[in-house]
C-alpha cells in the first residue's frame, strides 16, 4: 500500500464495484457492530419485497453472501481473493419492517478455504431473527513474504 492509499474501512467496502452496478439500486450500508467481522444494513422497501410483502429471499441471500465475502477481505488477515463455494441459508421469518442487519463472524481461516456465519435480524420488528447462514469460501491468501 502506498503512503497515499487509505486502508480499507467499513465505508470503503465496495469501492471496487463499477459505476452503475446493480447494487446501487438498493438501500444498504455498511455498519459497525462490536464483535462482528463485518456488518451491513438494508432497507426493506417496495422495490425488494415479494408478493407477500417480505424481503425477497434471493436478495436476502445476496446480502448474506456479500457481507460474508467482504468480511474475508478486511483486516490484518484479509485474503487477496475469495469465492463462495457453498452457502446454506435457513430462512427463519419474513422481514417486513426493516432495516435488516446482516452480521458476519469468521469461524475458520485456512490457507485454501474459510467459513463464515451470517445472522440477519429485522431491526424494525423488535430485532426479529430473520435468517442464519453458513458459507464456505475458496480463498487466495495474501503473500506474507517475498517469493522464493
């Protein structure tokens, strides 16, 4: 990192996305949660609910995947790259009020894979537990020293 570059923070999570990216259509933001490896909130609006009036499951899964993936690219032990290889989601309740908060906790950091748990709550519905997910990622570590 050059002296002019800023280290990644909660507010610089998606600077690498192209202008006009589809994610810009949604009202989500990075938030700081004590003890979490990464967290984001998403508003529940008419643009993201299904015919039953709850946050559409595919968008919730996208939020979960993004929060988990970003968590692995931040901090001192950040990976260079990561790709989701497995994702298990348990939808526990419908998010109707919002915002929903997705909180990532890295469970395992390995040389070739990492495992992250993400829990999602509907803050506007008395912190209703909406979903829990476990994701496995294939990872590429940053090199810790010069190549031999």
